[in-house]
């Protein structure tokens, strides 16, 4: 088999981590409002996407 020394980009893990964090926070707000649950999930996803972009930009340099 061909083994290469390719570094895996772990920045995509930030997207999943942000989404899971948003869901976790959203479950606390679910008791009060469903919109707060959806909002915290979307905020978590957005933060994960922003962190992924920052990490990939740092790795390119």
C-alpha cells in the first residue's frame, strides 16, 4: 500500500463541535422557547464554521 505523510485537517471537527455545543446549550433553553433552541444551534454551527476557517487559514501559512 502507498503510505503518504499527509497531515489530516482537523479543522472540520470544529464544525461538529460547535454544533454539538449549540445543541447542548439549546436543550437548556428548550424549556422556555423553541426559537432559543434553534437559535443556539445555529449560533453553534456558525461559530464552528468560523473556527474551521480560522484553523485552515493558520495551517496554510
